[in-house]
C-alpha cells in the first residue's frame, strides 16, 4: 500500500513538471511570436529623418565664436529632453520602451546624419531636435540605405569594457570635437566604400540610479562593488558581508574601513554619471567594401575613433565582431537592440558619442544645411492654384495663389536643374485639369512631352501640339497674317524687333535704319496682297521684278507705293546690289532650311490664337533647340509670342469681365522676348493673358525688360541662383533671406515673395511638389497624332503651295502685271 502511494506522488510530480514545461514552452512560443510580430511591425513603423545643420551659425556682430564644448552641450540637452519618452507602469513592462536611432551614413563621398524614430513619435522627435538646433532642417530620409549587391560587409558592436557604473570620458574633458575623428574615419573608406554608425537608444529605468547609489555606499565604506547590482545580487553580497564580518570579529578587532584615494575618485565619477538622465544604448558599425578584408579594415578604423573617449580610471570601448551576421543585420535594419550587449550611457556621454556637426568639424563631404528656411505667413490663401509646400519645424503648409493674383504674373529664376520645370509642370497640369486655357513654350521639349502623357481624356480635343520637328505634317505660322489695321502695324513693328533680337541683340549696327525701312515697306506690301504674304517672300520682292510688280499692284498706301516707284526705282544699281546682299542675307537661313520654310512659308496659320484663348485650348509648343536649332527655336518662339500678344490686345472688343483667363508659360523667356515684351508685362493683365515666365540668370535679360519684371510682376520665385544674381535679388527677399541663402538653396526648393490680394507677403521658403499623375505613353502618342491630323498639312501640299508662291515670273506674266497696274 505504501509503495502505491509513493508511485502516485511521483506521477503527480511528473505531471506537474510536464505541465510547467508545457506552460513554459507555450509562454516562450507566444513571446517569440509576439516578438517577431513586433519586429515585423517595426519594419513599417520606422521613419528615417535626415537632419542637416548650417556649417556656420548666424550670430550678431558682438557675439564670439562658441567653443566646440558649448556647441556639443546642445546635444547633451537634446538627449536629456528625450528621457521624457520613458513609459511607466504595465504598458512600459509589456510593450517596452521606445527606441530611437541616431546614425551617420557614409556613401558616395558624402556623410549624412539621420534619426530613426517610430511614426507615432515623429512629430515630437522633430520638435525636440529643432528646439535645440533652431537653424537646422529636417527632411524625410531617402539615402540612408547602404547595402549594395556584390559588396562585402563587416559588422561590429561597440560596447564597454567595464560595468555601466563607470563613465567614459566626455566632451567636457577633451580638447577637440569628439565627432571629428569619427567623421574623418568615415571620409576615408576608399573607392566605393560605405559605412554606417548606428546608435540605438532607449530611456532607462530610473532604478539604475539606485544601483549607483548602492555602489557609492559600498565604495565609501571601503567595500567592493557587486558584479551584479540586481536585488538578488545585492542580497548575495549582503549575506557574504555578514559572514565576512563575523569571521573578522572572531580573529581581530574590527576598526572599520575607509575609502582609498582611488575609491574617492570612483565616487566622484559615479556621482557625475548618475546626475544625468540615462539611456540603454547600443552602438553598431556596418562597413561595406569590395573585399571582406577592406570592409573589416574600415570597420576597425572607424572603431578606433572611439579610443579618445576611454581612460584607465574610466570605462573604455571594445569591439565585438564575432556575431551572427544575418540576425545582426535584421536588427540593424529594424533599428532594434541585438542581443545583450547594451550599455547604459547618460546624456552627456551620448552627446560625446553622437551629435550633429558644427563649425569646428572640417571633415569634407558632410551634408550641411546650406540655406535657411522660413515659415509661411499666416495670410497664405486656402484656395487657388497649388505652387508647392512650406515645410518648417515639422509643420507643412500648402502654398496657393489666387486667380486674381495670378493676373499680375509670376516670375521664377534659377539655375538649370533646380526645379523650375517641375514647378511649371505642376501648375500647368492643375490648369489643364481645371479646364483653363494654357500655352507652354518649352525650349527643351521635356516638359511638353511629360504633359502630353498626362492629358486627361476629357481634354484631348483641346490640345494643339506645335512640333516643328514634325516635317511630314508641318503646321503653318505666318507672322504677317492680320485682321485689323492695328494688328497690321503692330506685327510689322514686331517683325523688325525680331530681326534685331536675332541678328543685332547688342545694338552693334548689324540691323539699322536702312534695314528697318526696307523691312517695313516690304512687309506692308506683302500684307496687302489678298492671299497674304510670308517672311520668305520678302527677299523675292527685291530680286524678282515681275513678282514685285504683281504685289505692288495691290498696295493702296501711297507712302509704300512711293518707296517702290520713286525711292527704290531711282536708286543706282550699284547701291542696290550692295544693299541687297546685306538685306537678303538675313532671310537666307530660313529660306534654305527645309523645316522652317514649310512652317513660316504657309500663308495661313494652322490655328488662330484669339480662338485658342477664347475657347480655352491647350497650346503646347515644343521648341527643343536640339531638334530645330537655337536660331529657329528663337524665331518661332518670338513669332508665337507676338501673335499671342496681338490676339490678347484684340480682346478690346469685349468687356473685361467677359475675357476668359489664359495662362501663358514661357521657359527661358529671354530667348523669345523683344523690347516690346515690357508692354506685354504691363498690359497683358487687362486682357486676361496671365504670364508665368522663367529664366536662369539676370544677365540674360535686357535692362528695360528686367526693370519691367521687377516693377510689374506680382509674385517672385527664386530657386538657386549665382552670386551676381543673388546680390541683385537679395533686396527683394531681405531681411528674411540673404544672398548666401539665394546662392545655396537646395534643388527643388525656392524662396517665394507671394502676392496675396494685391499685396506681397513676407518672403518664405517653398518646396516644389512633383505631380503624382502617371505618364501614359499611349496617350502621348494619340494626342500627338490627333493634333497633327487636325492642324498639320501634308508636306507635299505645303511644298507645292510654297513653290507656287515664290516661283519666278515669266516676261509675259510681268507684262500682264504692268498692264494690270496701268488699268489696261
């Protein structure tokens, strides 16, 4: 019976043991699943922020240069403020403390500073950083990934050689900036070398201070400090002390212990460490190179930069490299702690290990914040066309402009590649989708092609794609085509200005009064002809007697008749021949160019620009210089600008309220602007022709037009510009921005002086917004073909018509022409 009882007890014990094992395994599996789920969630929860600070802080004249320790103390305060993220209670126990990653990334000869944070903390972290680095800038991180296929990697964890009680040397005790050595090592990675230094921190449980207080008490008593400072470690040492004290009391009289000078120094160091907020910290280094040997060498070189922070009486750093690389990289990417190699550093130690750069750091390649930003004023409209967004101190404001303010024109200046075309594309697409009338003159062709691929189906029929490079179905463009006498006079004057712009832009005398006189009379003669006349027929008036006589027959103006019948008729042949060569040579390049001749040689233009404006068409003009040449591009652009202004002025026949807004976009406008462009700037608003113009630098613009821009344009936008232009434009943007800012602002960012309700706001910074619309290549092709069919003409018909117009007159035809003139 007793044996049976014993067997039942063992069975019960076994069952309990098995039950405990099952529960333990279940808890472990649940924890493991939860941990993996948490890691997976963290992969999509981390937000990387690029932090840039100016190399030189703005200061008053009376302020002196701050020392590196003063500037580093800012990071000390910043880290102290992050201790407020500590989560107390059951929530902190179950979900852990938030982790934030501070990183230096070196690749492509650049060193960039990043901060990784959970999404829910992004706004708070940004504000904390910017409250201490007030002249800094935070942007979404895009270049933080360093892993590249085919490159070998080396990884390591930087940890301390002693317990966390003992501090490292900090910036307050050093003679140079602690980050300088680290960035110098990162700048010497060799060809194609890459590396990241990642410091993950998490607020520590405040109990760590109690452990240091306990250690301080033992040191002051001359006792050793336990290896483990947990409650069970301290309990073990307590009983050990009791036993040791009993043994000493049995042998000698206990006189007590006092701290040695070395221990007194330890008391001082521990007291300093516990005086500031603490963080669990893990520093990881990842190095990539073409070979494993080179990657490991770079890893050790980077680690050696931390030697400055160690001392015999302090803590030191050591490098652990025998790691599970796959698991390490997973935690590295997730910005999570790996293994048990965590340190406890206070905020002063953290600032010594990592802080944002300052003017004492001379390492090349650091990505500095080169131009400051300013917040958008409170008066930014809540409706209207979107120009971009203002991002300042983590706050985002959409920048809009009202329709009425757009009528006072927009001028943007900036170097090539700084974002002008992106701004134009965004604005144009908004106008198109809103059903507005738009014209774009693009001397590069890229923006036109982008817009063609994003045309909505509802507006396909409205598109006029003027592409001079389409030689199979050229569209006519006749500068000398007119409707009213006022238009006629304006076009003749503009045709003269165009030739000045093309052949004598600097007024050196290549085009003079004699050319003007001949050009004016020749143009007026051709414009009287019932079937019209074109530029390519002007030379024929002077070289073909029959052709000239035929056209003179239709001239009603006695002054023009006198030019041909009296002045030119009485000019000696010798003087005529000299003048002919001088005059006709200006037309040769257009007459002999196949493409240009088939465009400007058509008597009737392919589209009427007054109709284009009134019916809100979409006119896309591809003037790519690489396709048709610079001079041809400029000529066609100037003809279209002239005819568009003529169409706008013709709107005088309807009330202003009935005139529909038409938005003209001209990139590199100086190529198409004659001296009368200043008239367009001052008068176009009345006729609802709203200009949006850009160019690269001020010297491209003639002084009268430049003054007209500054005096008449309502909204000024400056992307990055050169030093001479920055000095000129500075007075428009000061005191908010200076010439250094204008000269250094990042690409796709700009400074804006926005007109709101006819009054300019204080200048502010703006980032352009790229259109989210996707390109449809099939749409681009279909729109292009449809436009060509509707407005172009078959090349064989065009050539036959032009040949017939400029053919030589036979003697019989000349006689008939003279007879018609005599009334016979």
